[in-house]
C-alpha cells in the first residue's frame, strides 16, 4: 500500500479545516464527553487522576493526526485518518470500562492508543519528514510503557500509562527534530557501511533515503486547536442541558442556567477574543509551537473539567458538595494560571497584567472553594462569572487608555 504523496499546499495559501478533519474532530467530541462523565457526582483524587490520564491520552492521539493533516495538506490520506478515527472511537467507548476497572476494556483502550501512535509514526515515515513542532508524534519511546501495560493489571497499568505520557512530554521538550534527523542519518550511514561489499539483491527500502524537516502551518493549526476548545465549551452546554432535562424546572434552575451560560460565554470570549488557538492571553508569537501545544492541552483539560462540574452542579442546586465545588473552582483557577504561563516569556512587559488579572483570577476561585461551603450553588457560579468578566473589563479599559494616549499625541 503506497501512501506517498508529493502534493503539498502552497505556503502562502489560506487553508481551513477540511471535511475529513471536521469528521475526525467529531470523534474528539465523543471522547471528551465520555471522559468528562468520569467527574460526575463527587469526584475524589483517584477520579481526577484517571480523568487527567485519559484526557492526555485522547488529546495526544488527536494532536498526532491533527499535525499530520496540517503538514500533509492535500496529500493527507483519508484511509490513514479514518483508521485513526476508528481507534479513537474505541478509546472513547472504553473510557467507562477503564474507570470501572474492566480489564478487557482497559486493554482495548491501550491497544487502540498504541495502534494510533504506530499508525502516526508510519504516516510520517512514508512522508520522509521529521516534525519540528512535535517530535513525539513520530517517536515510539512513549508508546513502549503502553505496550507493556497490555499484560499488566491495575493499578500498575495506569502507572505505565502515566510513564508513557511523561516520556512523550520529555521528548517534546528535550529532543529537537534536528537531533532525530542526525540520529537517523547516522544509523543509515552505519547500515550502508555494514552492507558495503556484500552482494545484496534486496530493492532499496523507503527509509534508505534522507529525511527532511517539516513545520506546522500556523494559521491552519490555530484553527484546529480553536475548534477543539469550541468542542470542549460545547460539552459544557451539553452537560447542563442533559442534567436539566432530568431535573425539575424551578427558579433556582433558571438562575443557574443563566449563570452557567454567562460563565461559558465569558470563557469563550477570553479564549478567542482575547486569546489565540483557544488559549487566553496567548498570541501567535508568544510561544513556540512545542510549548503552546501542551498549554492548549492543559487549558482544554481545565475547561472540560469545568464543563463536568457544571453538569454535576445542576443536581445540587441548593448547595454544592465539597468535591463539586472544588472541581468547578480549581478548574477555573487552573485555566487562569495557564493564561499567566502564556505570558511568562514576556513577563517584564506583562507584569502588570500578571499581578492585576492572572494572580487574582487564580487565587479567588481557590478561596471560594475553600471558604464557600455555605454559599448557594447559583451564588458560587455567579461569583465565578464575575471573576471571568474581570479580565475582559481590564482589557477593554487598557485598550481605551491606549486609544486615548494615541489621540492625545496626535
């Protein structure tokens, strides 16, 4: 099966997500929904750990083929992407069984993940390219613990999965694409010296040739990352709708629905009107892609956890259980903490923003979670709405002051 294609989009051409990519993202919708359900009820630390682990695995599988489609463009092979889509569907379907300790479904989840990663690696091998922005997409180091976990029972299985994710992060930040190219070229030269003088009749292999470096197209990647965040925010709406459909409609529910909707709209505004690729206060030039991609993953994870908290809060309109309150507030605190991380590269220029926006918006939700046991559910959500609206108000005032200063100088 030949999957080589030389069709490449023009670098300056404007690209948008294709129908195949949008179809692929629908599986991400199912996966996020299944993983968010792990946080229903009153989640404890084991539930949060399982949620983080499975979300990272799903996002990693998704980003591998998002980047493949981004670089390949018109050369993307539909059968490769559809095969990965089926694997992600298996992962999504197995989430509930993994949480319940079902050995068979946990093995299915791990096997699907392994096959997706190997398929991604194979796709890059066919292209003879090394991805600069995310070398882990085509390296199998982080997959090895997942393979071993196929013969291991819980809880050791989950520790192996976590090790695999940690190895991927290590590769992302410590190994450059040029290092991989040099290593492969050195291996190719050794093989050539070893076979020198031998009578070989085998035809040349595809991996006998040189490899090249490839970088993601920023605008197209930003669109795909933003679509993922939109999916996660939409999951928050879906969680509230699903819970409200099974609850008696009262004034408290109406008030909660309005507050929850305002909260999601405020987060949408921060992520897109005052952010980049769904990450608040991030710009296209703020961070290199290999740093921005993990940031996107963690922000999306916080938003998905907040979506699950909103769905769970509908069932407790009088007062929030401690676990649900901590889930709502800490996920929002994490969202703002990560928005502060996005500005660290320009800390000197953004110090005022960090002190007046990022720090208080991170600390206040944690204070509400710690001392808000007597607050009504609707009051907690409205307080979170007020916190999310402060950055928008701050940005509007800063923009107004800048326009006034520009006008005074002219």
